[in-house]
């Protein structure tokens, strides 16, 4: 009887740069087999492996995966359809690990995304097998290259190790950087997983890995494939027992991960707070009461909103974290079409605009008309909330720019100019509040309408920046 | 045969560019020597209005360039057409050039007439500035990023981003407080515009249109030749390796 397919890629054409790297590819991975992708450097092994995970746009063809219910779904196709992968394991060539996460956290995250809830003894057992248990609470940035690679490989294998259901595992150059004992362990675990019905696809040059596979698929120079089967003589090792299943919630895992990274190393908060506070202090120092009174309430309104507005325009630290060792691509593969949406929210400044706008008001509001001061104090939070919308839109624009191969060389600020519109709306709204007090009417000249319009403009910008790139 | 076609296109491009440039210079001269002054009672800086003879043609040609960018972005985004990408490249280059003309000449007039160089509440000025920003982003990114499908996908998305957002958000936010003046300076009975001013303006628009056509031909041709060069280099790479 033919083994069931875990995933298949059919009629696949994929370009990298201007070069057609994969041409009319047909590839599938069955339960219980280890498949080695081989070929010279630049032949397209990594592209093929990553395309199977839905990570690349294709000019023809489709990739389909089977889920735990036996339903086969298109994960990505040439018409731009994209869905989230079913639970699986993935190790990228560049590890995909952010240096701020601890070893235990990383393993736990890889498992929770795939719908597993390991106990600390489960985690410890796996880390111990790979010689990482003594570093469990260390940040991965402190690991040597070899230990980091061990962790990346373990995170790729663990969703299958901890699962009783067949899983597909994709490993890109897994043995690269591993010492002899770790390579031996990898071979033993791969064979044991295959014996349990899991499927493993590895891109490799390593003869030891190739010898441990059941099928060798060669990527040829013209971008096509040739395939041959072989009898594998490698021994299966002993695996830890599977752990309980939970409903996978990658978005919650993503949010938890981002929160932990920021708490541990609050670069996002600092990089937003600092320019805002500097601008506020400069305004306070150099713009006197006379100038404000002479220029009117619209000037005062702009000064009050400016520091918080500056803070929301700053590029999210999340993008820097994503850039580290392909971390963002790992998340993108596992979150699928939700990655951009999720990242635009968790990369935005969701808290700072509110305290910043109140601090601005407390420092600069002395010159405001006394009769409307109380109104401003009671209603300025609505403007702060609208600035959070602006921040989410700004994060989406930054993410759009980060799609570029050399995103550090791209001037994202040019696209952020568009956020001047909501800033103008909010300034006008605050001017009216300063002049006449807050009202909640829905007329065009009402402050509430203007704030609403600023938020709607931000939502529109967010929609375009989030959905256009992935259509 | 192919060589002749390329050479003749190049000559046509240069001819249009030369004629257009000459016309632009003549427009500038006529704006001082032939076009009448405007009512000094009605305007704060009546002499400054003469910048309009370049400002309006700049606006017209940049609008055409942004439209080329938009069409190219759609063609690449939807069907990955090579000609679409060449239009993106051409449209962004020319959009930047003529857009800068608008956003430089506009504030010069604004500073003289309004007393402030920039009005954030102004629909047209801001829209052109934002679209010029988008064009500048695409031009800089095309130079800094490796050429390939992914880069083109992202930049064509940015082209669409600009077009999808700028007019809509601009309209949504400034519909009811536009400050930009109309083009009417002095009305005559039949045309609505002083005939001498109309004539100079027409010469300006025609000249800038010729300049735009010439530069479009030359820019598109240079990108076509560059694409051929890249293809030949890739073949050479394969031979070397």
C-alpha cells in the first residue's frame, strides 16, 4: 500500500532574483520517509525546501499539505492564495533564532505553535539529550554557533518528537556546524521519527545525512529534479514520549514571544520614548509662552501631539529582531498569511501614545485657555487612542519596506509621509477642543469626527500595507 | 534592422527632449516679456504668479508620469509583465523629476503669496508631495536593492500603495478646507482666462509634454538596454563558471 502524503508540491516554478531556480517541480513527502535534497551550491535546494513551507512566491504551481483530519489544503499557489501550515517542524539554514530568547523559551515556542504543551520535564529531557539542559535559561545570544545550531535542529524536530500524529519536518543543512556526536544523534532521531510515521525533508551536502535517507532527490542545474530510492542502514535512536496536545494558537505564541523579548530588552520602548522626550524638552525649552500665545491654539495643539506622533513613526524593534538570523522568516513560515497582520499589531506602540500625550499636555498646557483645560484633560485620551491606530499603520508600512532584500538601505520614512494626514486631523481636533471644548457630535467640524477620520485614515493605510503585498 | 530601430528611437527621444527643453526656456522668457501682470489689488505678490507658467506644466507632466507609474505597477503586480516594470522605472524617474518641479515651484509661490511656503491643509500640494515621496522611494530602492521578482513585487506594491492611498486620504481629510488657488488669474469674456496668459501657459504645457515624451522614450530605452546588458552578463557568468 502506498504511504500517505504529508505534503506535495506540483508544477512549481520559482524565481530567485531574475533566475528561474525551480522549473516544473513535482515533489512530495510521505509518512515514514526521510528525503534528502542534494545538489551543488546555488542549485535551489534551500529554495525548494522553503517553497514547500510556502515561503516563496511562485510563478506557477501549488503546494498542498495534509492536516491532522486528513484534509488536503493548498498552502500557497501561483495565484497568491496562502494559508497557514498545519503543525510541522522547520529548521532554516540561518537558525531563525532571536538572540534575546532563552533556550527553553525557544523550544517551548516551537512546540506551542505546533499544538503541543510540554511539561518542564519534557523540555528538560529533550534539552538534556542534545546537551543543552545546563544552558536552558541562557539567552541564545550567549550560545556558540554549534550549540545554537543544535537548538535550531532540536526545535525543528521537536514538533514531531512530541506528537503522536504524523508530522512533516523540514531541515535545511541540519548537520552544518554540528559536531560528530550531535550529527549521530540527529541521524538516530531522524530514523526513529521516520519509524513512527513522521516524514523528514532535508537539504544537505553531508554524506552522513544522505546515507540516512530513504530517497535522494537531486536538484539539477536546469531547475528540474531527479529522484532515486535507497535502502537506509542507519539505526533509529530512542525518543522521548509525546506530550499532550493543545489547540495550536500561533498568534498567541507570537504575542507572548514578542512581549518576552521586549521585557527582556526594551529597545522598542526606548527607541520610541527617547526622540519623543527629546522633542518635548526642546519644545519646552525653546518655544516660550509668548510664541504659543501669539501663534494660537492650532500651534499649541500641534506641539502637544508632536512628541507622541514622533514616537509612533519610529521603526518597530520587532523588525530588527526579525532580521536576526532569519528569525522573521521562521515566524512568517509558521504564521503564514497572519504574520503581517500580527506583526503590525505587536510591532506597534500600543501603550506609549497615551502617557506621552498626557505628559505633553501637562508640560505644555499652561498656556491653554482655562475654560477648556478640564475638557482637554478629560478627552485627550481619545487622541492618544487614535495615535495608537497611527502607530499600527506605521508599523505596517515599516513591515512593507522590510520585505525588501536590503531593507536597511531603503528610505521607509518617505512612505510614512502619508501619516501626516491623520496628524493634521488630530491637530485640528485638539485645536477645536482647546477653543470650544470637547463635543461628540458627528458633523464635519466636530472634534470627535476629526479624530474618527484620523483613525479611519490609519486603518485604510494599514489595510493597504498589510493586504496588498500578500495578494 | 534592430540596430536601426534602436538608433532611430534614440534620435526621436533626443529630438523631443531638445524641443521640449527649448520650449520650456521660451516659456520662461515669455512669462516675463509677453504675459501681462495681474491685478496688484487682488494678490499679495502679483509678480510671483509668473512661476505658474512652469508650475502648471510641471504638475501636468508629473501627473502623467505618476499615471505611467500606476499603470506599470498594476501590470507588474497583476501579471508580472516586463514592460510593466519598465513603466514603473520610467514613471518613477520622471514622476520624481517633474514632481520635484511641482513641490519646489509651489512653495516659492506660496511663500510670496501666502506668507508660508507650505500649507498642510492643501490638497494638491500635499498629494503631489506624497506621490513624489513614493517616486523617490522607488527610485532609491531600485538603485539600492538587487533586481529580482521579490524586489519588483514589493516596489510595484509601493507604487499601488501610493496611488491607492494618497488621493483617497487626501480627499477624505482636506475636502472641506482646500486652500490651493484655481488657475483663473484674469477672466476674459469668452475663454475664462486672459488670452495672453492662456497662450504662454499652452506653450508651457506643450513644451513640458514634449520634454516628458522625449525623456520617457530615452528612459524606457535605457532600461530596455540595461535589461539586455544584464541578460548578456548573466550568460557570461554561466560561461565563466
